C-alpha cells in the first residue's frame, strides 16, 4: 500500500528495528534509561539547548511545553490553524487551563506582527495574562522565513513573552533552506520536534529548552501520563532518526515537487506550485469527488486523504515510482468520472 495521507505513516528502518531490539534500557521515570538519556543529550546538543525531554507524542510535547511556560489563567498567542490550537484537542485549555488567543495566519503561515501586538493583554485583572507566543515551522509544509522569526520573537520579548516553536517538521525547514537547525531554534525558548514523521522513528517527540524549563516539563509529563518505563526501546529509533534520517528529507521535497508538477498537468486539478516548499502538496480536485477518488485509488493500493484540497504528503516510503503509479491511476479515474 502506497500511503500519501501523511508522513506519520512512515515505517522504521531495518537499522532502527535492530537498535530497538538491542537497546540498553532502564526505568526512565527514575531517569535510569541510558538510551533515553542518550537521545535527550543528543537532541539538546543538536537543537542548541541545555536539556531535552523525550515524550510519547508531539501533541503531548507541545502541551507540556505550554504548561511549563504558563500558569492557569494565562494565555498563549497562536495561529488559527496551528496544530497546537486546532489539532491537539484543546489540551492547553482543557488540561492546563491556559487560554489560547488565536490569530489568522498570513502568507506562509506567519502571524502578522501587528496582529500579535494587538492581542497582547495589558496587566489588568479583567484579562488573562499573555505569557507565550507559539509559532509553527513548517506550517502546512510551508517555511517560516528566518527574518520573520527574528522579528516575531523580538516583538514577543519586547513584551516579556516567552517563545515556543512547534517544530514537528523543523528539519524539513532546515534541510530545504540548507541551514543548521540551530539557526532556526536560536530564536526560541523551547522547541518540540517530532521523530515519527519524516524522520521515520515509530514513536515519539522531543522538546528542548533550558534545564529549568525541562525540569518543569518533566513534572507535567508525569501528570499527563507521559512517564514511560523502559522507553529506551523507543528512544533507540529516535537516535537513528536524528543522526541518519535528516539529510534524506531532501528526497521527500524533490518528490513533492515532482508530484505537484505532474498534478498541475491535469485539467481536473489546480495546484499552487509556489506553496510546495517541503513535503506537502495541496491540490484542488474539480472533477468527480475526493471521496470517490480515494475509494478508487484504494482499490489500486494507494491511500490519499478525502479533503478538498487533497493534502498529499511525501516521505521515505514514497518514491518517484510511487508518484508515477498515483498519477497513472488518477488519470484512469478521471476518464471514468
């Protein structure tokens, strides 16, 4: 089955499976798992922070990061379509009692600086206390420009706000721009990075920040049920993800562009090529229905999402031949639609 729905469907490499089977382990809640500790030290070093923490998921990593930055009744500024606001179950509000202040994104997923400044609350008992600016890079496959990141985080600090980056796919942004990832993370107080998307580990994310921040986040991880025991079995794959799977993200970007080019040749689709920056392609279908197309493709061992625009995501288990097979069967569907 060729799966274009998300890069979360990647399967671990053979080397990851071997490392997981052979990983030395201990009880991570006690801090005794050597493989988890190795992953955390590695992540902190690569991302340019004092410390890091392994979490079961990116959703949990973002949640405990927000909770470590904010108190009950505080507020964080976030994009209207950002993952931490729209796709994580309202966790910050429900679990942390932290109010989101969403802003509609502009081009490339940026939060306009004027809009950020306009929603920062004055110190007044009528208002939630604004504590945090949360950005996302990449956002729907699009890269936040470096100059924008510098300006937005400088604005936040002018108002004494902390800055968190949902960097689930930050390595896609770094690879595409030929940057060391630290050139992006240097502007933030904390960052979350997903190991189980394009980097192909089966489970987990890391968050990174100061030692004090990570100590606070560790407590919240336990509170929300993220304390794991012999988690080194999972962390072993994360180490390989960070050391061996980053550079190959360039292949995913090339395959996404190839897919976008091929789809744009079909009259039934419209694709904004300028928005295909990393491993995601958004294509509007104008003939037939996405539900019918998805059902047709599934009969030919291809999975796609049923939204319109359709989000196609490339990853390590999708190559040029996979794209060719997809286009071939889309053409067959369109002839019958």
